[in-house]
């Protein structure tokens, strides 16, 4: 699985810790900014990573800002992206089992690195359950068809 990462300045340090975890565990990934010492708008960096998933160059995205909220708002403006701000192991697990989350968002100002790494591990390892949850995702796709003009 290939993971596209991006952060703003408030998520940069946590992103570094997650990149190091992915590297140590041999998980393929790419970093789409921002770099150190930059003050940026999270909107622009969410776009850079999500574009990689929409183009199918990457399978999923991990986006990190101060709270994980702004990144999720931007990511969820895109068809087929199901971005979930996860704050603990439970939300990480259910975001995959029930929501088939393909974009994890985290808050660099709200979750310490060790907890964030557990969230990432569970989010990467947990499978989607399908069944009644697929029916619900199909309804989300219908809403996207109705409201989103392009990809
Ligand atoms: C930046 O100060 C902060 O607003 C941003 O990182 C994020 O938390 C927005 O949702």
C-alpha cells in the first residue's frame, strides 16, 4: 500500500514521526509537503496529497494539521475521498471497518506521537467490513453524484 502524506506547519513535527515509523516498517510513502520552517495554508497541502490518491498513484492519504479538522474538511470535498479525523485506537479501527476510510487526518496539537503511531498502525491494518456498511457508502456515492460536477 502506498501512502501520500502532507501537513501544514502545525502538523509538520508529527508528520516527521509518522514518516519515520512508515520507513522503519517498510511502508511505501511519499511526502507532499510542507517542509520545515514554512507557514502554509493546510488547504493547499491537503490538495497536493489528495490529488495523488485521485490519480491512483497512491492508495491512501495521511494529512496532518493542528487539529486534523481543516485537512478533513478539504479532503472530503473530493469525490470518493472518505477522510476521517481519528483521535484514538477506537476511532481509527471503526473508520476502517465501517467507513472504509481512505484518508486519515490527525492533529499535531491534539495527539502525542506514541498515540498517533497506534492510530496509524490500526488504520493501516484494519480491513473494511463491507455488507451493510457498503450500502451506506453507496448512498454517499449517490450524494457525490448529485452534488459534485467533476471528478
Ligand atoms: C493552523 O494554525 C491551524 O489552523 C491548522 O493547522 C488546522 O488546525 C486547521 O484546521
